[in-house]
C-alpha cells in the first residue's frame, strides 16, 4: 500500500531517471527545477501526516504490547495461584486420606472389641442358660424319681381300683 510520500518520491525518482544528461557529463542531468521543487514541497507537506500516522501506529503497537504483557502477567499470576491451590488441595486430600485411614483403623479396632465383648456376653449367657437348664434337668429328675417312688408306694399299699395319685404339694414339704 503506497502512501502519498511514496508516490511523490517515485515521481521525483522517475523525473531524475528520465532526465537528459548534461553536456560532457554522464553523471549530471538536466531537470525542471520548479517541478522538482514542487515535488519536494509536496513531500515535506506530507511528512507531518505520515509521521503522525506512523506515531499512531507506533503508539498502537506499544499499547498492544503493554496490554499483552499485562495479560501475560495476569495469566502467570492466576496460574501461580491455581498451582498453589492445587498443591494445597493435594495436601488436604493427603491429610484427609490419612485421617480417614486412621478413623477406619480405629473403627475396625472398636468393631473387634465390640465383637469380642458380644461373644463373651453370649458365651456367658449360654453358660448360665446351660447351668440353669442343668439345674432344671436335675430338679426334673428328682421330681420324676419322687413321682415314681410315690407311684410305686401307692400301687403296693392301695387297692387296684383306687390307685393313689401323685401329690406335688405334698412333695414340696
């Protein structure tokens, strides 16, 4: 994209390039002074416009670079914060896992103690029940023996028409 200054400089170049050589010199030429001076004046007039545009482009570039640097710094800071949070989260997770493992171990130990106590209690209840049943069985045998004895003495002393019945109340006394 050619600017006004570029076009004017091209026109000046073409004017000098197409100019006729001066007599007896291959390095000197003849150009129209007024035309050349007009082109140079136009170029000088365009320079402030071109320079202003160049300054605007340069300022825009500087602003863009500064904004990019700020954004890069913000991204770096956010990344550092996030990395720190992830490290903290990892530490928290490790501590939570350790605490959970400790709690599980404690719960398992407590469960073993409860099972042991329950087994001991059941064993004690079964032992006492067995003893009570043994006592009851012994008592039943004694009652049965007395019943037979009462039946046996009743059968020999009484007539066969009126057999004597067992009297539990009499047996208790």
